[in-house]
C-alpha cells in the first residue's frame, strides 16, 4: 500500500540559538521553515561549518535535537543550514533539565 500522507515544511520565521552538542558553541540564526522532522535555519556566512554535527536548537517555543545534514551558501552573505530531527536520548534530556531547572534553595533559574 502506498503512503498518501506527506510531511511538508512550512514557513516559520523566528530567531534561534543553535547549540553544538560537542563543544557547547552557540550560533545565532533565523528559522526559515520547519516540519515535525526537520528545520532550515539561516546563519551568517562566517559561521564555522557544523555539517554532520548534532545540535540542539531553540526557537520561540520550540526545541529540537537534530543532525546538521546540509549547508548551502546564499547570495546575500548568509548560509542556510538544514536540520534533521533526532529523538531525544535520556542523557540529552537529563542535561537540559539540569540546566533549566529551578534552584531549589532560592527559587531562581540556574
């Protein structure tokens, strides 16, 4: 039986922060579009290549754990980075919760 449903990316404009898991480098960009399985983000051309890296991206109310699967140079001095979503592992979730949890002693964010 042939699958009739397709998952398309939709336009979605938002500021974003990409965190490279290997070295915790932060890269600021702008989301172009997204789907449940991936996302495209525009970053400055001088941003070091992150192709093949696993990253965590935060944009508005979204957070995605992803692989960087493609980078395309644009004519306007930017680069488009294509992301493919990954399932969160227990280690990644634990790291996130440890770093966004409230400090129990004073009730502030860490």
